[in-house]
């Protein structure tokens, strides 16, 4: 389930850029840049947390994705349910033990890529309207 949720979050972060296509919501582009910036700050905070562990305990102390989700949603959430398919369960376990930084980097990249992609689509639409008017 963890990989399904990660893919859904990544797709949602990418699809948020489509809000730029709505003509009345020009402010949405700024909100998406702020979202990407907050995700990047989350990456920096996770790295700083890991370095603090190096300074205090001589060991990298960054949160794993599983620890972060357990603190946020609790241990009984559907995030931790098994799929019953052994290869997918193994990949999910590997993902859950990775540092949270990689999840935040993936969401940050998806948000930035979606913003750029949908901004390009919006610009092509704007140019097509200008050509039609001429």
C-alpha cells in the first residue's frame, strides 16, 4: 500500500500544475511555487535532522518514511497493510525503510515538473488564442 500511496501523492503533486490552465486562477501558479518551496524546506529539514544526529550521536539520525508515517497516521493505518504479493511487499518494505528525504525529493520534483509542464501547456493555449484573434 505504501507504494500506491506514494504514486498517488506524486501524481497529485504533478497534477496540481494543471490548475494553471484555469484562466481565473492565475494566482495558483504562485501557490504551486510555494508548495514546491515548502517541500524543498522539508528536504533541508530532514537533512539537517540527520546531521544533528551525526553531531550528537555520531550516527545519521534521519527519519525513515515508515517512522514519519507512523508518527503522522499511527501504526494501524492502511499505509502499512500488505498487498499479499511478495515482490511488491518487499519493495514496499524497502521504500518504508528509506529516509523520508527521498519521498520529499520525489514530491518536490513532481511538483516542479508539473508546474513547468502545465505552464508550457497554458502558454501554448494562450498563443493559440492570440493567433485565432489575429
